[in-house]
C-alpha cells in the first residue's frame, strides 16, 4: 500500500467486513457486500481538518480507531489477528476492546445504552474474551497499532494485579496500551465478583491513583481506603513511564472524573455541551494545566463532514488533548474532532451526534 499521506487515491483493502480506501488523505469506508455491518466492527469515518485548523494546531489529519474488536466473529483467534493486522496496515491508530467477566442470566440491571435496557446480545449468552488477554494475543502479531480497553471495568479488578498486567502488556507490546476505564452498570456482575456496587465510583478514583503510583514510582507506596502497599517493587514499568487512562461514560460523574483525574474522556453516546462543560470546569477546579497533551478540559471544535457511507451517518467522538476555546454544539450527522488527538467513531446502531 502506498503511504497514506499521498495526495492521490492510492489503494484499498478489505477487512473481514469493511473496505477502507484512502483518497486525498481521507479514509473512505463502505460495506463489503454485507447487508449491514456486523456490530463487532465499528465503521469509522471523518473528514481531515482543513488547512487553517491544521496550520493552527500543527496537525494534518485525524486519527482513527476501531472498536468492539473482541466481539462477534473476532473472538476467533485467526480472525482477531486478521482484523487488527488489516487495521494496522490501513493506518488505523488504535483497536478497542470491551469487558464483561460474567453476565447473569435474566439480569435485572438496565443497560444504559439501549431503549429496552438490554445488551445487544440480549441475555448475555455470547462469547466475550478477556480484553487484556485478547490484546496480548494480537499484540504479538502487530507492530504499531495501539491496543485499548473501551472499557475495562476498573472497580472489579484488584488494582495491584491490574497495574502489573497493564504494565506488562505495555512493555511487551512496545508501549502501545491505552487504558479506557469505566465504573460499570451491571450490579449482578459486581455481586458475582464480591465487589460492592455502591462503592464503584470511589474505588475507581482510588484505583487510578494506585495504578499511577505503581507505574511511576521506583519503590511504590500508597495508602488509601481500599488499597494500600508500602515499598513494593513492581517491574516491568510501562515503556513511557505510565499508561494513558481514558474515562468512558455518559454521566456527569464520569465527566467530572475525567476532568479531575484522567488523561482523556470518551462519552458513551455523544459529547453533549453539558458534559463537555463539566469536564472543563472540573479540570480547572482541580488546577490542571489546559496545555497538557492529553488533558481534556474543554470541548472539541465541530465541522460538517460529508459522510461517505449511509451506514456511517451516526457519529460519536472521544478526545485526549487540549481543545480550542471555541465550543460549538454538534448537529446530527456531524463529525467532531479535537486537533491533534481525536477519534470520530460511527456505528449503525448509535444515535447521531456529538
């Protein structure tokens, strides 16, 4: 494949169910013969920033990721490798996984992202490999693409073990891990794991501090309500000294947590102006530097995009970097970008908008 920076249409390639074509630095996505895209693979589409934005922020193109990678047909080892290798060859920046350790049959908790309160797989009787093990498997067969959890349910994990696993995966993959985390919604899953559901928010925040201590301190010590350790060597360390922690969610609490503590924020179903304002105000109240490369204290700028596929009309975004002070609400069908580090992710199931 000709390098994706070419100004001409250079090539196209087929993943298991999408075709990606680069034309004038714009990825084009279309279905590959199927009547509808499989839910396991997100269709990704966006327009590159215009010349003015690129000159202002020193960037020339957005970055793109695929998600739900460890679901559907891609639970198969060979297809998992095929998917991520194809994404890497096509220039995608990251591959995102999801997590549920167990799903209780007949669960009563309401799934927050559907009208009927049920998971896309219904009762939960479907294959869903552990995200970190799945990521480790494909990491061994790829070289550049970042590997991410979107999300890992952090309060369900022992934070010391989690820190070791994430740091080891980052070290073995050459510094390619992004840790997307959330607090979880399935009470029955917490019950099965013996973790108090009501404390999940507080545990998440404390665990974030513990993870960073274990990753960054030579001889880590941490004393908290839920976790404590003293002079505890932990090797290996992440390649870049830490691993970016990205908060996922759709609540005001998630937005506040992202602003105060995280390296980024990806709203679950579109970045409303209200949530973005909470991220900004929480970051400022915590005294965080707006110019840090991964701090999301403000909202992205929005521009209209001509979406190339009818399947790609709904759009969602997440971001990990400083924003323009110019905040605008996104109309349905728009694509959002945050100069420097933005994903605009579209799937046929999701509501429009950012």
